[in-house]
C-alpha cells in the first residue's frame, strides 16, 4: 500500500474526477500539494521568511482575482502573513518589499524537477507491483488525512501508514500500541582518516573494524561484577583495539569496559531502534 502525490496537470484533472471532502472542503487539490510545496519553498514563509512555524498554502494571485490552484500559483505563508495579504494583489501587498516580490515571482516559475522525477518513479514502481498480481493499493495524501481525521487519530507517521487508501477499516484499534522507531544511521565513512580544511590528515588511520568479535555499533550487554564500574550496562558499543570498549546506554556513557564482560544482543545493521510513546485515548 502506498501514498502518492499529484503534480500540475495531473492534479487539475484528478481533482474533478474523484474529490475527497474534509470539513466541507475538497482535499484533493491544494492540500495534496503541501509536501511538494514544502520542498519548493524550503518550509519557509514566502513573505516574512519565518521557519519552524505552522504554514498554510497561499495563492500568489488570489482566486478572487482569477488565480488558479496550479502549483505555479501556490506558495507557503504563515497565518499572520496570509491574513494580512487577504485578496490583495501580491504587487500591492509587497510594494515596500520589491526584493521579496522579485524572489517569489522567480521561485514560483521554477519547475519541481526533483518532485516530478520522484513522482514518475513512484508510479512506475506502482505499475510493476500491480503486475505481480499482489493486492496493491494507492492513495493520496488528502485521503490519508481524511481517514485519519474522521477516525479521530493523532498526527503521527505510524498512524498515517495505517490510514492510506480506501480499504482503511472504519475502526482502528490502536489503544496501547507502542510504535517501533527505526532510524537509518549508516555504516560509517569510507575515508581512511579525517582531513582538515586544507586537505591534510588530522586523524590516524582507522583501526580494526572488528575487535574480539565485536564491532562498533553493536548492541551489547556488559555485566561487570567487580571494580569501580560494577553494574550491568546495555547499549551501543564503540570498540577499541586494546579490548576495552565504550558502552553508551540510554542514560550514560561508560568507558573502559573489557570485552570479557560483554555479550552481543544485536549486531550493527546501520539502523537504530527505539520505542515510541504508547497511544492512549486519554490525554
């Protein structure tokens, strides 16, 4: 099951064929453009330049003055700027900020080449999956939002994944579910050593990747029965050729743990794993 985006002409054609309604308005038009617009406008208010604030889809040429829903006429704006602009012509609204006006007009005309490439790849993948004969379903971001909202579910990636497509059940039981958070960490760098700003090596060459059967990034359990570091520590290990490792737990970092006290719980695979918050219907 996958979630698809819509761009330019495809958006205009499909919003008339199968509109999705939420709180009395169609979601298959501008709301579906939030993701591509976020990339195009760098998640920034086009008028005041604020970041890390709630943004709204804004029509550069107001619909009251003949503006369309095409992406070339859309930008992002914070609520105060959106309210201040209202139905004014952008040239009038930004008459005291000619540089901002020029930047917006130039950016609006730039095509979403990256987004178009991703969208083309997505549909090609969808068609290949359908050719396998497996039950494959595709839905829009607007439909996902509609499904999640009508079922009273919180905004979270794992909840969105359960609300993609028309086959979403009317009732989703998520009480007590704890999502598993998986984050890509990579496998380290291929450089033999790090360089300074002049291009000269500033660190030594890498040591052995595997020491005493352990590799940096492995999750281990270290049980120390004597000495200043007595205790049990569970976390990620950073190996040393000396055989004395560093173990990073959820609350502390302990250095100088001998490999003799360590046992492997999970081999490093390039990902980190953590538990999310348990969902509860009570605030």
